[in-house]
C-alpha cells in the first residue's frame, strides 16, 4: 500500500473522525449493566417517556458506545426486522453534514436519510445524515452543534479501552476500498491472504485521519472471505453486518472472569493465539451482540502503519481460529442497579 493512496481526494474534501458505535437495545437497563460489569463507564443517559431513551458509554478512548431503546426511529425499526437487537451503525463526525452528504451521494453512495436537525427543548444538538455501504451497512454522518457528551480519557495502555468495531462482508477488498476512498480511512493492521479462486480472506483494521494511540486508537475491522467459529455463524445467519465490538486490556482473563461472575454470558473462554501474540476472549452482551476482549496490540505497530502506509504484520499460514463457542441462553442474568 502506498503512503498517500488513502489520502482524502479532491472530490471528497470532508475530514471524518469516528464518533460512536450505535446499538439498538431491547432493554436499556440490562444492556448498560452488562457493559458496566466489564468496566465500561456510562457517561450520560437521556430518557423521556414515550419520546426517547438514549445513553452513551465508553472506555479508554473518545469514541463512544451509543445505546438507543424504544421508542425507535423508523430506520431502526426496519433494521430490527432484518438483524434484531444489535449494532446498527457506525457514526463519523465532520464539520458540515450537509456538504458531506452531498459529496457522498454525488459519488453514488445510497442515501439512508437526508440531513436533519436533532433538537431537544428547541435547542439544536446535532445535524445527522445517513448513507448505506455497498453491503447495506448503515453509516451515520454527524455534525455536532450544541452537544457536549463527556468522553473517557486513556490512562495506562493496559487499562480497558474500546479498540474497534467489526463488520463482516462478502468481499473484503471491495469493502476496504469503499471506506478508504470515501471516508479517508487508512490501514493500520493487515492480516490477509489471497483466496485460491480469487479475492482476499482475513481481516484489516482501518483508522480515520485523526488516529492516535494516546486518545483515539479506534479502528473499523473488516472481516471477509473466510470466517471462524465466532464470526461464521453470524455471517451465515445475517449476511453483511456489524457483528462485534472489541476492548483491549492487559488483563483479559481477569476482565472476562469478573464479567462472567457478574452475570454476563460467556461466548468463548480466554485463549492465547500465537499468530497474534495475544490472548482473546468473548462474551455476549444483553442483546446477544459479541464482545471481544484482547491483549493490547504492541505500542507503535498501528501508529507506524498509519504514518508510513505499510503494515508490518502479515498473514500466518497456520492461522487457526476455531474457538470453542458456548451457546447463548438468552436470559438477562446481569443484576441491574437502578
């Protein structure tokens, strides 16, 4: 990959920054309780009976988790019929949502909704527009106006930190090109290999133009071409989708065990993977969305890739990701503190 290949082009002048990962949840209290059990901090919750139930949470980065519970927007109701309660969207912030929307739709990207103002008590908080990826994934384009949601700060590198959100796609190379060309994202991690019959298998991670290991080490992971025992059943059931989020921590075993003891449902126990030199574990959130826990990526690796345009990591031929998967019970065991 060339160093300037994914720079923002003349036809795309907007600069984007990851802002939040949007969930739709059936039960806000149980959803927040599951993430609190991990060590995630709930930054703000806004509830008005019959109008909206919205919360923001986070850990170790300025990118937030946004949770919406009923009543929902029309596009969210449509989403549930296809994917159920899960990650609905990735939101990127910019300085002019109208201009960004015009650029993206002029480039042939399908519109989800036109720019509209979001206000509370007559005070405009944001302007938001929506577009669809080629696979039908929802992308929220946000311009902040009078909104000041608190955001976590990173302390020690080994502390719990939101690291990435993941999408599963049928064509990895096509999806990577879509995000890099239209949103100025750059590759920070590459674990891919050619498929025998053409195409690419594995995964990449993409950072936005503001990527920074200190305060904004958040990426979009794209998996395609070949899936493991964690992601494969999700792709078979839902097709292209946002399937999981990931937190890094130097204490994967302890974080996983404490969450399970608090009532968060286990998906797969902590396992060491030599190909990543990382311990990885999995949990279900209250709605069944997958939560990954993993050892922090070595400091400097992703930053160097972002700065130079060249990823130092690479595919390992004996890649084995056949994690033992525990079925979900579907209960709501996490204790809620109201």
